[in-house]
C-alpha cells in the first residue's frame, strides 16, 4: 500500500475514530461516576435511555477505526516502518477495549434493557460496579490507543531504504 492517498485516509480514520472513541469513553466514565449517587430506579432509567443511541454510535466509530488500525499495522509490518511498535500497541489496546465490550459491558447492557425501572434486581449495584470497572478498563485502553496513534502520526522520521 504505497499509494499515499489511501494511507492518509487510513491514518485520518484511525486517529479521528480513536480520538472520538476515547472522548466518548471518558465522557461516559465521568457520567457513570455521577450516576453512582442515584438510587436503583433512577440509575436504571438513565442506563436504559442511553443504551440505544450509544450502542449504534460506538459501533459506527469502532468498526472503521479497528479496520484502519489493523490495515495500518499490517502495512507497517510489511514495509518495516518505524511506526510499527506504536501501531501494534494501538491495535492491541483497541482489541482489548473490543473484547471487554463484548465480554462484559455488552452483555450487561443487554441485561439492563430488561430490568424494571420501578423494581430493579436486588444486585443492581454490583452489576453497575462490574460494568463501571470494565468500562474504566476499556477507557484506559482507548485513551492509550489514541496516544499511540497520535505519536505514530507525529513520528515522521526518515525511513531507512528498503532491502
């Protein structure tokens, strides 16, 4: 992939997508900290209201970002570019965030859509805590991935000649 235009598009997609994902994750992290003061019914009402818009939005951001970072990492590996370590770390961190979402946060989100607003389950607070801890993990992963991608974009050292 030596054509600079597709590479630039992939870089912009990766950087913009990862930045937006990190920003949304940080926003939700602080929102969730504020929600800790709510009682069960109030908490369930907010979580059910935010589920639908956040789910599709995160999917729309995550898929092209993941693909762009994967393609950039594969390109860096095949061309032995100096950005490879940063891109590989970014890809791994985004993969961590994706796995945490699929294994912990997603199933809890689906479970919470069926909760009664007037009578949440008795363990609602422990489920909330599990969700929030997993979300904190994926937030850190996404912020670090954005940092790696930013550093890779800024690092424009001259490339050694290809062998």
